[in-house]
């Protein structure tokens, strides 16, 4: 490629301040920056009561983290464009830009992981994908039983979901919360509106009974289906797998089926692709999605009394 053809591509990045126009101008980032070192916003290790101020500061710091990542990526893109105009090899510049995005993306994930820990259960049920979390101390365990006439079914437990069918083939579900309180004890005759979900769950049970050894994924699946049937939500179900923070940032960096091309995707081979408006927009959209997931988790946790936030509105904007 000749020098003149290299210099013919000079995209203007001045219009890439999407965070100012679309999203991040609405967040009080300055408040977050001024309180970073004060410890405000970190709930007590064993406490389940937060203040709306501390939660809002956490959300503002999430905004600040994304804004810093976007500014760094735009700045690195500008340097790469200038270097291309000065005759440097485009393939090497693209490789360097993607490596930088990967590095800064890892730092962004570390920041978001740290911030998620400020919410009770936040790292497990908001930041991390749901795999292998069901046996976490904050999660439910599962016991499959042959219900029979019910006389041999456990009548006590903690963070326990008991599922089985009786002598007539009817599905029964009994649930105990983390305090040992029985929060549900029902059978399918009382849940006619859940007939389809009940039939789906019952079809799975024969293949999961002993001597089969349940995997963590199988336990999680049955627990999620059983709690959904009886209408007892749990923190692990508040944010679906595709909306977990780590999953969304990974998609922004590496791409995902049906989504935009990731910042570090192997399909990006030119600077024009690397600095396209769609790439910058993906950063903005990821922030929007992460913020929405955080608010969804907070509101569901408050509604279901997993933790309280004094002064938090009943619905979030």
C-alpha cells in the first residue's frame, strides 16, 4: 500500500463523545470521583442494610469506569490514525490497538467486579455468570425425593428446595429459606396456571433421581424452574446469564453471536473498522446494559427483602 493511500484514510473522532450526548452526562461522575477514597458506599461485611447514597455512588463509579475506558480507547485510536498517516504499518497498528483494548478491558472488569461486591451477593449474582454458583452459601441447595404420601419428606432445612412426585404422580415443592423458615409447601393441583412449566419439570425428574449424581448445573436448573413455578424468586434468578456484567463486557471486547463485532475481534483487520462509530457505540450500549442490570438486581433484591436500601425509590428510572 502506497504512502498516499495510507494517508487517504483520516476519520474524524471529534464526534465520538457519545458518552456526553447519550449516557454518561446523566451520571454525577464528579461525585463518584470525590468519594473514591472515603470508603462511602461500602456496606458492612455482614450487614444487609445500605443507604441510597452509597448505592448511587456505586452506580456513578460504574459510569466513571466506562467513561475512562472509552476515553482511553478513543485516545489510542487517535494515536493509531496519526501513526498510519505517518507511514506506519496498518496491520501492526490494528494489532496494538486491539491488545490495548484487551488490557484496558481487563482493568475495567476488575473495577466492575470490585464495585459489584458493594451489593450483598453482587459479585455472585450480578457480576459473575451463573455457572457453579448454586452451592454458594447465599444460594439454595436441592433435594430430590420420592414424595410418596409425604410422611418421609423433610420438614426442616435451610436454603433448601425439595422436589418430588407423590404416589399419584403429582409434583410437590417445599422450600426453606436461609433462616430455616418454610416459605412454600405446595403441589401442582394448587398451581393450574403453571401446568406447562410443571409438565416440563416433571419430565426431567426421572433422569435426575439416584443413582444419578446431580451436577451443579442440573441442580441450578431444577431450582430455578421450581422457584419460578411457585413464584419464589431468588437472587440467582434476578439477572439472567446473558445480562451478567462479566458476560456483557466480554461480549463488548470479544463479540457475541448476533451482537456487534468485539473491540478485539479477529474480524477487525483495518483501522477504519477499529474506530468505526459502531465500535464506540458498543461501549456506550454495554454501559447502558450494565447499569440496567445493576438497577434490576437492586430493585429485585429490595422487593424480595434480600437487603434493604434506605431512601431508595420503589421503582428505578
